[in-house]
């Protein structure tokens, strides 16, 4: 019998968790039973995600930076690639913040439910207030000063210092590029292997995701039985999908402006990779198809695709960054927190930098969200509010990630005069249809 796909397992866990909690809430002992015997498993699952955050950043980011191989490439094609990826990521996060601030999905939660949530996580709220006061008393360059850690082991011991870990990983990766290859090879091999181990650990954590979702949703229902929370979740999902669709529109626009290629040409060329990304929720798994489509069907030369796309699969996570922005503000709204403009600008910076370290595998975006929440002072326990709908949204945002990789590769290829005619024609008014291609073997 074929094993049920993970996203279906998670959806089943979500539904059964809600139904289980609704049934048990009819009994006087039901809430206590879920709180004592079910909720801890949800907490363990969240802790496992938080546990893997620092190793994931170090492994993915050091590998991604060191893969640039030399500074001369970084100065030309590499500089343009990374610069464009960062710009599109900032645009994606900004779109997410714009959408969530206009629609305000978290405002659908009633004051009663909000009060219950705040009471449940009062310790986190008190800690946030204390941290905010410290930040208020700090000097104007304190954020820049805090970016450089005095002790990497101390920085890695607290997820709130994740920007320091990101700085160290980039700095370390640049150091690997600058030393002779024979000396850097064993270190790079270690981090390549370390990265593979971390990705496997994420796979193992995601195996228990359906049970973690079951526990989180069951606890959420008995602790906040109001239906307004689930209405807010639907609005949250709508915000994420709307933002992702707008971001795809941005990609089509920039391809049309910078390369003069039509939207139909671009979508036809990359659509198989988009579908694979949607089904696998993994940019890494989709990478071979993405490279084939961009080179053969979009006309980008192999010299560009072999450099830009692997880097993009590591550091370009526009869909993930957009989702993180929406999720962070939604959780803040659910807790009744009013994020200032400075806090939201901080979300843009943190989500952009965190996206560089997002592994190209299912579930990594949720791990990176922990970083964004911690940096913005939003309780990480708020993950319980959104994890139930994360898997379907993960499929959507991975599609956007892959689309962004393809769009940037076309822009970079155009800038270095490496964009030509496609080797295989996709269908439009002048091209053969997919059926014709299949019959003729083109």
C-alpha cells in the first residue's frame, strides 16, 4: 500500500486534533487531560524545530557562501546574483507586510480569546517588555554593535542572537573562499557533510509533524475554543496566498522589463518546475528540473544556470520570506501586540537574512520563522496558531521560490550577455503544442 504523502498526513493530524479536542471538551476532565498528556508533545515538537535552527543556519549558509569558490566571481556574476536575490527578497517581505497590515487577519480574534492567549504565554510577554525597554535605552548604533558577536558559542546558545550567527556564517564562508583550495577542501567537505546531516534531521523531525500538529491543534482548541480563531486562520492563509500571487506578478513584470521576454514565454518555460516544486515543497529536489527548464526553455546559458540556480536554491527564498512576514505580524496581532514601524523594518531585515540560511527542503521555513519571531520579540509559542495550515502554504511558497530563481537567472544572464534563444520551444501562438512536442520527441 502506497504511503500517504506528508502534507495529507499533516492535514489529517490537524483535523483529528480539532475533532479529538472538541469531543473531549464535552467532558469535565477533557481539558485537563489534553493539557497534561497531549499538549507536551506539541511543545516537544516546537522545541525540536528551535533546536535545529542554529545548526541549520551554520551548515546551509557556510556551504552557500563557500560554493561561490572565488572572489572574482563574487565581484561580477556573484555580486549581481546575490544583489538581485536580496532585492527581490526585500520586495517579497514588503509585499507580505503590506498585505497583512491592510487585511489584518489577526484582528478577527476576539478580545476574550486574545486575553486567553496572552495569559497562556504571560512569561514570554513579560520577557518581551523587558527586552523592549533595554532596546529603548540603547544607543543608535547598538543594533550594528550587536551584529558582531564576541563569542560565537555564546551567540549560538540563544536563538535571539541569530543575526550574530548569520554574520559569523557569512564571515566564515568568505574566509573559506579566500584561503587556498587544498586547505579549504577538508573544511568545506565537513560542512557539506554537516549540512546533509542537518537536512536529514529536518526530515526526521517532519516525520512526526502530523503528531505535533495533532497535539498543537488539540491544545489550541481546548485553550481557545472560540471559532473566531479558525476564521482568523483562514484569513491568514488568504493573506499569504494573495501575497505569493502578487510576488509572481512581480517576477513576470521584471522579466518582461529587463529581458523583453513575454509573460507567456516565461510561465510556459518554468511551469513544469513550478508544479514539481508545488508537489515536493523542496527547491533542492526541484533544482535539476529548474536548471533544465531555464537552460533549455528560457534560453539561459549553462554557465549562468550552473552558478545562479544552485545559489538561489540555497539563499533565495522569497516565498518563504513573504510568508514569514505575514506570519509574524499575524501572530503579533493575535497576541494583541502593536508592532511599530521600526519593528516591521526589523522583520524585513531579519526575514531577508534568515532566508539566506533557509534550507531548500520542506519545513525549513517554519524553522526560520522562529528566528524572525525571536528577533521581533514575538512569542515563539505563537507557532501553534499557524502550523496547522503551514504545509499547504509551504507548497505554494516553494513554487514562488523556484519562480524567483528562474527570474533572477534570466536577469543575470541578460546583464552578462548570456541570454539567447531557447533550445526547446514551448507552446504559444508560434510554437508547437505540448502534444506535438511529445509526439515528435522535441
